[in-house]
């Protein structure tokens, strides 16, 4: 029985590799997104399935999946990816769970600052969100990764931590108003200056193109406030797979789905 199961496992693995290569060839024959956003959902569900109870261990498994995703993006020459790793709402969870999430983020960012893969591929790491809500150690890890990669021009990796889409828009408006007041403008003058283009210059990552594709794992079918300003013309892909179990074929299927859509931009 054991030998039969092992043989079946080898056959399935071989079929998986064949399918993955065919899918990759198909995806490479079409244009890929310039910017992909990913909502990393399903860490706790995956942990329960694996009978994991330690929050730090649960989220560390998800953090390690980032290495695979970066490799896939580099292989497909996708220029930018934004990952939502922590929302402001997540900070209201039980202290032990919040500690587990923050520990995983901190450890991964410190690894990214030193990882040969990051420097070889010239990945630029940045973080967006209400970063002042992060503990000093986590914020220090953010700054270390940013400083170590600030001069790179390869893949742009943006980490959304303590992030909320409505807060980003609020911060953009406030930043715009402060700028106008600093320039000596009065309220009556400022009102007519409030335009989408003007506010866009004050979002967290104004230099990045809006995401062409947003992927959410774990089967949840909603954005939950992710990149609200930037996602007006984004295509969405919702995967049933929990983030830590997300495979290359799942990512390729998402890209292929995007490539099969006709983007009309309201026309």
C-alpha cells in the first residue's frame, strides 16, 4: 500500500510539473500586469488545517511564501507587487496573535535586507500604511529593508502594513491641504484645486502605476479596503487557496485569467 501511494505521488508530481510548464509558456506569450496587488489571506485557516497553534509559527509559514512569489514575479518580469500583510483592523486582534503577525513581518523584513536573492534581483522594498502604529522593533526592520534596497531598480516590492484604504485617502487629502496652506493658499483658493490628479500625488506610492490585477487568497470575495484609490480599473482574481498553500500554478492561473479579459476602462 505504501509503495502504491508513493508511486501515485510521483505520478501526480510529474503531471503537476508538466502542467506548470505548459501554463507558464501560455502566460509568457501574452502581456503581464505592470503591478499586481495581493491580499495575503487564509493564514489562520491554513494553520488550523495543519494543526498549528502558535501564532508566530502560523504567520511565519505565510511569510516564507513571499520568497516564492518574488521568484514568480521576477520570472514573468512583473515590475511591481504590493502585498497587504497587516490591516489596521488586524491590530485589534488578541495580543498573542498580533504579536505573531508582527514577529513574522519583522523577521521577514530583516531577512529581505540581507537576502542574496533580493540584492541579485535588485528588488526595492518599501512599506506603506500607518507605520507609526507599528512597534519600534518592527518599524526598525521596515527601515532596514528600505535602506538596504533604496537604490535598486528591479522589482518594486511594497509591503502594506497597518494599512487601511480609507485612511490612505484621508492622509492624501490632509497632505494636500497642508501643502496648500504652506504655500499660502486660502480655503476658497484650495477648493478648486482639489482634483483626482492633485490628490493622487499624495497617496502612499504615487510613483507606482495603479494595480492591473489584485489577487485575494482564501476564497473571500471582497477587497476589505485594499488600495481603494488605485483599484478603480483593476481586475480582480479570488483564489480558494489559503495564502501559505498558494502555488505557482495558482499564481499563473490568476495571471492567465487577467490576460483573458478585455479591459475597456469605461469605454
